[in-house]
């Protein structure tokens, strides 16, 4: 099998690692991607553990909560859980 030559990608090619995050303070979540003026579907309690699925624009990200739901919430309110 032939392999392509190895090359180093620029720093801009780095992506946010998917991992476990903790909610730093009580914050709203949305079931659909919406702007912050929409009514939230609920609230994540402080200390909740979520898995980052994707970091979007406008400060919102898609996470999976402990019940397996995919929800949108503010990325600024998440803190990485260090292993």
C-alpha cells in the first residue's frame, strides 16, 4: 500500500477536542439551534456533565447530556473536565 507523504498542518487546522465538560453555572438549553431570544427548553444545573459534539458560531454549541439528548447551550458556560 502506498501512503502519501507526511506533512504538518498549520495551527488553524486544529479542532476543539470532543470531550467531557462540566456546566459551570445553571444555564439554559435549547432543543433546536436558535438565537438566545428564543424560549429555552430547560435549564442545565451547575455541575452537570455533558459531551461536546460540535462548537458552533454565535457562542452556542451542541452537546450530549447525561440522558443522551442532543441540546444546544452556551459554550462559554462549559469547563473541560480534566482526566
